[in-house]
C-alpha cells in the first residue's frame, strides 16, 4: 500500500503556494511542474516552493526610519499610490509634494509583502 501525500499547487513563476490539502497516492498524480508532493500541507500566501521543497516566505527586512526606507533589497517593487518604483538596494528618502497619508507597499520575491503608512 502506497503512502499518501498532500498535493501542493504553486505558481510556476513565483513559486508561491496557491493551494494545499488534497490527499492522493503519488502514482495517481498527473505530472505537472505546478504540483509537488509533501508529507504535510503548505500554507497559501505564507509558503513557496523552490527546488521541489516547501519553504516559509521570509519577512522583508525593510523598515521606515523617519522619512527614510532602509533595508529594501535591490529589485524590490515599491508601490506608493498608483506608482511603482524599483529599488536599487540603497536607502530611499521619501519626499511628497502634497501633505497627506501615503500607503507604501514593498514586494520582493520570495519575501512576504511589507506595508506601512507614511504621513507627509
């Protein structure tokens, strides 16, 4: 009798886990580059697949110090309002032409997204 496993479905480009939990026998699983078998399930949104292994998405090391964003990795996308900027790995000084509250979201695979509100 074959051991059953959890089927983890993930996005082929990002590696992000999309769903988990369907139990099957390995011999009955159709081959797909978007599926991996695991002894335990994975957490959609919190885990990713790399090299056939399920890993936890790490926290993004970014932090807001006054009006400076620090610890933003090169290549990360910084979303402010409807604009997207790409980080070069250096500290980022925030400057806004109008006063107000601005939501800043940073996305950088495989890290979890990071968000903060900045008041100018």
